[in-house]
């Protein structure tokens, strides 16, 4: 290969080469960081909520009439829902995973106001909670009907039992998570509560929370005026049940309104909408950027070919074959691109370091840099192919043309 | 002379239509991408109430847990407690001040056959309307007598008035919400501050509420709240009363202070109030009260989303790539014209005239790029709207400033991109190019 | 060495059909120095392009060094040019971005010589043309005559059997032209066959034989400087 002369000739006419190399470098910096952000987002989106998302939907009920008896309504509603054909189980609760609104408390292994508790998301459920959400109990036991009490909005007392996720057990007892089962923890600084069960996994309502896997189920019905029913349908029957449930609830009691009926799938979509959109936008940006860079290479290479027509003819006259000319331009582009991607690698890492600092993004995976390098080298080679072929088709007789 | 340059530029652009189109497209794509994100950032960071943003202050009182270690030790909570809000309303020395919170009510239409529906509501005080310069279509806000007398009055948004009364003047009529009748005193005109500065805790880009009722009425009848509530300490005892007396924060408090003196007096009052409260065992942390003006508060709450800033940065780099592209293409073009330039030099053109001629040409290309870029930015904003949905719909409109920015940015970009190629082209020796080869 | 028989070359466009050469025949022996003259448009350049395998002809037969080159592929023709033919162009055709060393190196690279062999040859031919001390210079730093000497060095570096020169002194003043011609003459004296296209009768006179082309045909094969001078004059 004639790397030396190609390089030296290029150094005599640096501007075009530098412009291309810079474009490739900046493109690579953007590309690598955009892909890194996309990876971060899709990792987040891939986390399971822990519940049977495909078959669950929920609906809110808000009482407004002065004579509305919430407790009676909840008991009647749950009986009705659980007896509907196609319903696996149903509960009344305060929130669901990914819904972005819920209740959190601090749990601590020792009592005392001066001790910092570990944050945990609370779901109020009854003995049907595990079955309705489709959760898996790893150890201990589920709630029994006798455990379940009623909670007014301003009550501050907590029940004496709770089921926590394995992740919460690990957070409370980092040295020996298994010891969580049966242990007493403290809520509200000094109110004791016994862990009666450990479940495999369930997410808190806030997907961006660092403690999203820390969850506790407590055995209480809530009387907060507004409530939420969660219904788990038999596979394939969710969509047929939804309008039915909405209709029955709306008709059964005129002192309340029902609203915001949603599937878990829709909730997931809404919860990650901005992340999903970010991924789509970045994909678009990368595609467009690659196109712009490729067009830039085509433009400058075409210009360089037409400027060097005479030279190409001379080379042909001196014995260069067509493929030698093709190779010349491909090699030239490869050299420029290599300089570009090397600079781009440094730029990408620098940009990432800054973004990690400024926006709490994750550090980029080291392999992204070589992958992007290869990708951009390939883009460069493909882009230059057209102009290089045009160069190869310059006839040798051009050498003897006087103008 | 400028017309001559414009003509020459136009002729030159037409001579290489593909190259010119490529340059215009490169600038247009760069402008389109960057203006899309600039607009979103601009809207997120815009001043929602420019006429008095430096006279409105968000009040923060540090009533928080002395044992907290997880957040910054001296960061006061972003809302205030009921007791503090009421104490300030009663005796703090502000020109105007207002405590308010978000809630949701169930509205029962007059026609009994229609089903009741939920409305977003705000519990607030009389000063809310003049203080935040709320425009009215009919009637107006209530006065402080209504606050003290716990009158059941309501201000409707223009949209909800369309729905309830077909847009007619409803002042004096009544609206039934949560089982109670409220008398309509006013209907707002369109009012959509972006960001929704008066309550960023519950969503800085949410729509304004649909109904506004006196705060005291909501307390008296224990109407529901549905905004963010944070407690570091469990209320002493059960019941609504215990909640009101708790250390839970759930109220946004704003004061209008017209000058530095008023601000200092207010700060002094807050300090004295804190000292007095410390005597009864509250405010366990060191004195750390804050008064932030509107824009300071937007900044502290980081209203401009990280994602928007990341996209802004990436899109500006994108514009840089497009400019590098344009520089390359302009260079190719101008050097390709060296014969023409050499001839003009030989015929007496100075470097200066040639420089101006080619900068005019670059500027023309920038103008084209700006116009097409504006179209692309519009498409980009529609795309962002489709992708992000309601969260962003108040942020994707371009005002005149943005339109001018787009065109200006495009022209400045093209001129910058044109500098080096023009300099190269103009340094061509007059004689050298006249010989063949 | 070179034998052309009834070569015809027709350029076709949609509107016109131009006969650049018609039934052109020529034999050149090993070691000959042939000058080719003729008025503009007579077919000189076409002859040169065909002789140098730069262009395919429409009809006829062409043997170079005992080998029929009429139907070679593009790649084969490149190889023949590279190995057997040296070119000297009117405009020198040096590559402006390359140093003298790299310019002479161009055909040797295509030849596939080792680095050491290339270096030896480059230094040798540059010494030969008297520019051995300026190998790192760029063409633009040289005078026209010096540039043409580099081009000659480049043509010689592959030790071709056959040198094609196209108006080699066309862009030079008379002083420089003379020294370049002396160099070419020297090369011929060492046994290299040379065909030189020129419109200058004085130069044509330095060749051992002159052919005159008119309307695409050889009009006067015999060497007669006076006559040629009269016609060209």
C-alpha cells in the first residue's frame, strides 16, 4: 500500500481532510454519548414491575356525596369484582407500580427519632394482594383476613405486620438479608412492625427513585375518599372486562364517580414515555447525523476527485490500474477517518465525563468507542465509494489533454 | 453595490444547484435540530411573569428534620406547613401574599342527567389574582372579606366556563362541587404561565387549574387535597386537626415585595418568627429561611429538565457538524471558482470587494438554510409533541423571537462557515489563475 | 519494436462522427528516435494516446515489443504502460502535492518494487537529471525546465523500452528546451526507443526520423527537415 505518499499528499492539502476528520470526530462524540444514553434508558425500561402487567387494570373511585359510605362501598365493590366471571382476583389499594403517585415511609431496625430510616414504598392491600398483583412469596406467609384493618386518612397508627421485597430485606439487613423474616422493624421512629413475609420483587410507584425495588405491603383498606381498584383478569379477558367493570361501578353507586381506568401496560407506556421518546429522538439524531456526515464526505471527496482529474489521468498513464485508483481514494478516506475516529474517541469520552458530572448520566461502556469507530470507518468507506468509482473511471487519455 | 453582490451570489448559487442545495440542506438540518431543542429549553426557562418576576418571592422556611442526612443538610423544604402559612398570612409585612395548594373536586353539572366529573382546583386567597396578574373575561377575583367570611365563591377558567355555561357570563350563578354550592364571581381569560411558576412542586409544565376557591373554605369543609405532601414527623394524634397542626408541608407561599426594603423587612420578620417558634420547640435546624424571586426559584427547582439540556447540547454539536460540512462545501465551491476570482482580481477587484461578494453569497445560503430550517424546526416540534405528549404541549410553540433567532442563527452560522473559504478564495493571486493549469 | 497496421479511430457523438485516424500504419524499430509532426487537429494526440495505450482504437492491429496489444483488458494495458512505456507530457503532469522523490516513486509503486529497490532507482534517476539534491522539494519550487527533468526522471525510473514524449518542450523557453532535448537525445543514445510528438520543426529535426500526420494519415514518412519546416512554417 502506498500509505506514505497518500499521507504526505494529504498533509499538503490539509483543510479538506481536517474538515472531514473533525466532522467524523464530532459525529462520533455525539453518536457514542447518544447510544450510551439510549442504553441507560432501555435498561431502565426493561426492569420488571413485578406485577402481572399483561392482565392487570385499575380504576379510581371518588366519593363526593355527603351520604357516601366508603367502607360499605368498598366491601360491596370488592365482592362484586371478585365474583365477576373472568376476574382472577381484585383488591382495593392506594397505588400501583409505575403510576408515579404513592406513599412512602422510612423503616429502621432500631427505634429512635435520631436514626435515619430506609425509605420504602407502601401498598395497602388485603389478603388478596399477592394473588391480584401476581407476586411471588419467597418466605413467610401471606396476610390472613383477620390481619386486615381499616385506615382513615388522618390515622397515624400502623398495623403490626408487613410483607417486604427481597431488595428491602437486603437494604435493612445488608449482612444477613435472610434474618429479615420475623424480625421487628420500626416505622414512625418507634412503632414496631413484624416482617411476616418476603416477596421476590415488586416496584415502587416511582420509576426514577433509587429505591424503586424497596416495597412493603401492609394489611389495611384505606378510607381516603378516593381509592383505586386493581383487577387481575384471566389471560386474554382483560379488554372485555374493562368496559364491564367501569359500567358496573359507575351504575352501582350514584354518590361517587369512577375515572382513570387504565391497564398496567398503558401505565408502563406513560411512565416511560419520556424515556422512550428520548430513545426515539436520539435514534433519529444519530441517523440524521450519520447521513449529514456521509453527505459531507461524498461532497468533499467528489470535489477532490474533480480537482485531481488530471492527476488521476497521469497516474493511470503511469500504469495505475482502475482498482489502484479506487484503492487510493478509499485509503485516503480511511486515513482521514482513522484520524477522525481517534479524535472522536477522545471527544466522546470527554463529553461523557462532562455529562456524567452535569446530568448524573452513567459512564459509557468502553466497548461503545471501538464499535462506533468501526461503524464510522465503514460509513466513510461506503460514502467515498461513489466518488472513488468516479475517480477510477477517469480515462488515462486525460493525461495528454492540455487544459 | 450590495445589489450587485446579491445578484452575483444568486448567479453563483444557481451555477452549482446541487452543491448549493447540499449546503442549504446542511444548514437547514442543523438549524432545524438545534432550534427544536432551543425552543423547548427557551420555553422551559422562560420568564412566566416578566412584568414583576423580581417582585414576587417564594417563601421557604426551614422547619425540617434535624436528623436528615440524605439530602443537603441545610436545604429547607420546598413547601410550608399550614400553621406557618396561616401565621404569615396573618401578620407578615408583605404588599401582597398568598398561600395556596392544589386540590381536586368533583363537579356536579346543573343538569342531573350528566355525570359528575373531576376538576383540578386550587385553594387560594384573594391576592392570588392581582398578584399573579390573572386576566379576567367576566367579573374578577374575590376580596379578602370573602376569605375571612369563608364565603363559598369560585373563579372559573375560561375552558371550564365554556363547558358549564357555554361561554356565557356566569357571574352570580352557582356551581355545585363536592356537595356544596359555590357562587361564581369571575371567569379568567386564557391564563397559562409557562413554567407554571406558582406551583412547580406539582408539575412545572402542567395546565393551570380549572376552578379556584377560597383556601379557608377548603379547610373549613375539609375538602380533599391532591398535591404533594411531605412529612418528616408523624402528626400528633389522628384527625384533620392533627394534620393541620403537623410538621407536614403541602402549601406554596408567595409574597409580593416591591423593593429591597420590603424584602429586608420581610426577611427580618421571618427570622423573628423563626426565633419565636424555636422557643416552642419548632424549627430544630439552624435559621435558614429563603426568599427566592421567580427566576431564582425556577433555577433552584431545576425547572429546565436535564433531558432537554442534554438534547440542546447534542443538537448544538449537531449544528457544528453541519457547519463543518458547509465549510467544506463552500471551500470546494470557492476554490472551484478560482479562475473567476483571479479574473476579477486582474480586472481590478480588491480583496475587500471580493471578500464582501463571497460573504454575501454565504449569507444568502444561510438565509435559505434558515428559512428551510425554520420549517424543519416546526416539524421537529410537532414530532417532539407527538413523542412526549401532554407533558410538553405547552412548550412547543415558537414565538417571534424564536423565529428571528432561527434565521439569525442560520445566517450567522453561514457567515462563520464562509469566513475561511472566503479568505482562502480571496488570497488567490490575480495572475496565477489566468494561465492554463 | 512498435508496429501499427491500418489503425482507425473514430469518435462518435450523437451528431458527428470524427475520423481522428484512418488506416494509419507505422513501424518503429528498436532504438529509433521518431518525431511526429502535423497541424492542430491532424490526429497527433490521438496517435500518441493509442501508441501509449491510453486509448483504445476502433479498428486495426497494434503490436508492441512483439506482442499484440489490440485486445488487452484495461488492467493488462495498465501493466504494459507501467512496465514498457515512459511518458513525458507537455504540461509535465507532476503531482503538485508530492515531493520530487514521491513523484518519481509513483510508477515504481505500481510496479511493485521493494522499498530498497525503489529508493535506489529514484535516487539514480534524479541524479541523472541533475536534481539529486532536491528530492524533498515540491514541484512548485522548481523552474519549468527542472520540472520537466523530474518528469523525465519519472519516465525513466522504470527503465522503459519505449519513451513517448508529447511536446516535451512546449511549455519551456528555448534555453530550457534545449537542455531538455539534449537529455532526451542522451536517453535515445543509450538504446531507448523514443517517439516525440511536436509541432516544432527544429525539434523534429533532432530525431533520426520524422513522420508527418495530416487528416489522420501519415502524409510523409521520409525524413526531410526542410520540407517539414516549410509545411509547418
